[in-house]
C-alpha cells in the first residue's frame, strides 16, 4: 500500500469511526496505536504514562472523529496531534519531571543549526523554582508552551522540535524566542510578588 492509499485508508477508518462504527474504531486502534504510543512515550518518557495518553487519546478520537477534515490535514498528522496534545497536557500535570533546567540555561540559538541552547540539561533545580517555572509555563499560549515543554522537559533541540511537531525550523525558533521572553517575564514577576527580590531574577532579561 503506497502513501496515498494508506492515507485514504486511515481517513476512511476515521470517517467510519465518526459514524460510531466500532469495528472501524478497533481497526484504527490496531493499526495506529503502536506508532502513536511511540509519539506519547517520547514526550512523557514513562511507559505507564504513555499508555494512559493513548487510552485518553482514543477516547477523544471516538468522541471527536467527526471533526476530522481530510482537506485540511493528513489523517496521521491529525492522529499525532491528538496524542501530542494529550501527552503535553499530562506532562504539565505531573508533580515531578526529570531533566529540567533553570531559566538561566534557556537562551536563543539564533545562528546555530540544530544544537542550540534550547537543549535541556539534567541539572536539578530546587522544588520552589521548579514549581514556579512550571506554573509560568502553564500560562503561555499553547504553541509557545508546546515548544518550550519539549525543550524544557525533554532536551529537544530546535531542529528536533521542528521535525517532531511538523512546522518549519524558523517558526520553532520564533515561537521559542517569544515564548521564552514571556516565560522569563512571568517568572520574574512571580518571584518579585513572592518577595524573592532581585538576587534570583537578575540576569534573566529576555534575549529575544
């Protein structure tokens, strides 16, 4: 089956699922869940969380299959987006994450190709700072939150993020700069409100 036939096949299964055809839904699950699990696992990094993501994603797919428009999106892109959105929601809901970094380690990689300063470090931050950053991250516009979450929690470079979410590299760089500027502003404001003062916020001016 070539790519065009495969896409038509998936689109047909989604269309039948939209009509509450359980056999089509089960076939769609059998044919796509393994690959989609890989998408979820790359984001949440834990098998049991990835399984939860897939379960939730397919529940949503069953409910909202009627919203799929093959003229606007390839079926695999649409399916991946459902899984990515649910996985990112789950990441921001987790009380603990690994591979986090402090705001000082964020930076713009303008002029670099693929390995930029968005690459996350495994350096731990203290719980107070970590929770403050996560709180600020959750307030960002969705596209900015998605890009920074992939970098912040999963060490992905600009090029890797662009490939992962299917947008141009230049767009990812723009979203990361703007999102980073907003994140730093929100973080600095939150620290000032908490009375932390300038000691922890100095040197955090946005580099957009």
